[in-house]
C-alpha cells in the first residue's frame, strides 16, 4: 500500500518541476534570443515480485513480475530551434539565421548568446548595453594602406569610433572610360566630299591633392588631321590658373615621376583606335609607345595655392591616368558612333572626413561610412558553434557558458564552417510556441491531478485498513 503513495509523490514532485519549466517558457515568450526548455520523464527502478523462468519440457516460460516504484526526471533539455525575426531598423541590432552564437566578454570569461540587442558605449565599444558585456570579433588592421581582417587571430573587442577622422588622401589613379564620337555631326562649310572633319571633345575630372584640396584635371581631345582613328589629348590641371604651378609631366615608363624613368615634360599624348572603335595603342607626346599592357600615363603637376617645400621647390603631385585595356570596351576609352562622354569610373582621392555611421553585412563585416563619401572596413563580428549546443549551461541574462559536454567553442566568421548568416537591423525572438506550451500545461496539470488522486485513494485505502479492527 505504501508503494503507491511514494510513486504518486514522485509523480507530483516531477510534474511540478515540469510545470515550472512550462511557466518559465511562458514568462520568456517575449525574451529575445530565448530558447525554450523541455522536460522528459523516465520510470524509476522496479521491485521484483517474481523473477522470470525459462521454458521446460513440461511448462512454458514465465515472465517476471515487477512493481514500479515511481518516476523521475530524465532530462530538462534546451531546444535550440530557430526563432522568428523581428525587424527593428537599429543598425547595431543583430540576429543569426542558422547555427551559431555571438561571443560576449565578461571580465576574462567568454559567454555565448543569441540575443543581439547591441549598442556602443562611451568609448565606441560594441557591447550589450543591458549588462556591459563586450561583443567579440576581429578589428581591422591597416596593411599597406588597406584595411585587413585576420580571422585566424584571437578575437577581441570591436571598436566603432563614431566621429573619428578619416585623413585626406591624394589621387593616385584616375580611370577613364570616355567615348569619342567616331562620326562628325556637322560638315564644315566648303569641305570637299569625304573630307575628315576634326572632332573635338573636352573631359574634366576633379582630383585631390595630399591635403584633400580639389583640382580640375582637363583633357582636350582632338582628332588628328587626316587620320580617322587617332586623337591628340592635351592635359592640363587647374586650367583657370595661369602662370606657375602648372607643369605637366608624362612618363613613358608607367611609374610615378621622380621614382624612375625619363620625364618627357610634355602635356599631351596620342590615342589610337581600330575600325571597331576599340583602343589599340597609346603614345606619349614624344611619340614613344606606352606600355600596352597597362595603358596608363603618369601625370605630375605643381600644386597651386600651396606653400612650397622647405627647400623652396613647389609641392609636386603625381597620379596615373589609366585609359583602359587594348581591345576591350569594358572600362576603356572607346570610339563609337555615339555621343562623346566624359565617364570616369574611378578616382581614388578624397578629402578629410568623419565617421558618421556604419553598417554590418551578412558575414558580420562592419563598414564605416565617412562624411567624405569614403567607406572603410572596421572589423568583423565573430560567431561560435558547438558540437552539442544542448550541453551549454544557462547563466541568466540570455547567455550560456561552456560545459564539459558542450564541447569547445569553434570560432569563425558568419557563413563559414556551418555557421549561419547575420541579419543587421533585426532581433531573433523567443522560440516559445504558445499553443504548444498551453497544451503542455494542460497535460502537465492532468498528470499532477492524476497523481494527486492516486495519493488520495491510497490514503482512503489505508484508512479502511485501520478501521478493520473496530
């Protein structure tokens, strides 16, 4: 009689624990990044009343007779299924679609979370503003003036220095993709039939000096007399300024003047096209053929409106004018029967600017947006995965800690080694399903109720037993 009481007590206790888990799930139905819990039961040991026996020649086998002694909790699992995305529009809010956890630094300890409600602190560090934990990733390093991210290095804090200066940079390359109209729109009065009319076209480009100052590069194209596919180009910088400071230098070695090669000290070059309108060759002003693999002219000029060097010489600015690729219309100078154009598809100089904003892409790369129109990589958010994410231990505040059964953290960029992608401006909501939880609540309640009725009935049977002596 007492066994049924103890069995029902175990049922009451463990169904109460299951209700605790259901209640916690419902309490966190709107907690970002929360992963629901699930309780599984198994039975306890059973008391053998009679053991099993094998068959004999006279009788068959007999099964064992056992009385169960109740139940216990087999496991309380954390279910790491995907939660729904909630659009917030906040650039620092991040959500993970797929596998992975954000890495958070608390003191010297790494913790892990799916809750990406991040922001910047006073020092520009990307943190969880609710508890101050710092988001981990890789800060970009400048290598040969190019921001580089080394994802094989250890992770660290991510700094987004809003308001930081981006220094001015001089123009070193101008890439032209102009079209020079092969056809002459008008015939000069008195010209003989079939005469070649000399077309003219001017293209202007703004370039920058080392201080960020703006200068005007002017290219005056004119068809050479009697030649259909050859054009002269006259080069000038700041043509509105006359006098000193406008020396133009072209260099046939395709290196920057002063580093190597012979300066021709001329301000013109010649371009030649085939009958299909594609570039075939470029010559400098002295008739020397420019390197046909590069097709670029080195141009140098004395910067106007600038104090001279300490030795009294003018400040010299050099850059490469890239005219395209021989035989290719893509991003090259062409001669088609279309209107002349002055397309420049790249000019790499810029003035000083300030970091005004940033954006984070699906791979977690943080790109700074500067007021001078420049974009520069600042860092990359890291993600971690585990062989057994169910083995992680909840630490509160939406974070998990590593345990011996979770495996070590495998850290990589988003989208690598099975990790999901990052969605900026979104948050992952709780994966709690209200319908499922309410159903589980009803089942748990009925289980508790049944065990309570077992206890009550067993008590009544004991009461009847005590009254037998009367």
